[in-house]
């Protein structure tokens, strides 16, 4: 661990980075890979319990590695819906040395939030998409850019229905309108916050070249 990052972290955070218990391999690359063992798997996964959670390797980014290690430790033994609900503040509290001492200095807090979101996004997608080719399951053969507006709306209606059923939340996430690169939704207590939904959609509908990523907007 570099002295530069050490000066911005709590001692507990530093200790977790030095003594990683949940990593499978010490070397690797920037991509994040998860190994998840459940108590059982059901069609509606929100009550499935995570028995063990590991990540494939260190990424070379110390904040990313810190949240990989932390989410593994906090997620084991919990149901999927509780893992989806984990917030930056909960993880930050877990990393504090004392209740009144923040785990990160103000200098790197924004960077830490971004790293947390990136790690949580990949974990949520790994849980939702494990052993599932969702586009194939929905019968979608075209890329997002190849779909006309009617096709975009039909595809997302089918995808949101699949997501709601997957999480046992009928009509919890409703599509209002899909346009070229903007998706407007109504969130009726859906267990994933909209930034995670946006990340999930961009993982499924990967953009290429100069294409803009999909933007998810919530409405009342």
C-alpha cells in the first residue's frame, strides 16, 4: 500500500488492504470477477442467502480493492435484498476506527464513493445475471443502436418485467418511455437505486465507439 493512500484511510481500512481474506488470487487485472456461493437458488432471488463471497483478484486500484474486501465481509450470511440495500455510509461506518472518526479524508471521499458504486454495480449485476443470458432469454438479437424506438420500448418492457419477477417485485420498476439514449422510469420501491439500474442496462446494452451510454431518469 502506498504511503499516499495510507494517509487518507482509517487504520481499519489499511489493515483490510494489507490482510485481504476474500481474494482468490493476489495478482490480476482491472476487471472485477466474483465467486458467490448461496444457501440455495430460487427463481425470485431476493431472499436467497449468500454463504460465501469472494473476488477473483486485486485490481491494482487500492480503493476498489478496499470495497471488494469490505463488501465480501459485509455480505456473507445476508440475503440478496440486504446486499442490494448496502449503502456507502454503512460500509464507511464499518471501516471507521471509532464512531466519530471518518474512514476517509475529505480529499478522497468522492473518489471512494465512485469506487464503492463501481464495485457494488458489478456485484449486483453478477447476482442478477449469474447463469443467465438475459437478452437471449428475452429473444433480443439486435443491439440497442439497431433497435428502432418501438423496439427499444418493447425490449425494455420485457426486461423490466423480467427484473421485477427476478426480485419478486411485480410492477416495482415501470418503464415510462425509452428514447434514443434516455430511459424514463417510475420506481415503486424497486430494491435497486436508479444509478444501479442505469449501470445494469449499460452492461447489457454495451455501447460502442461514439455511442453515448444509456441514461436512466426517474419520474413520479
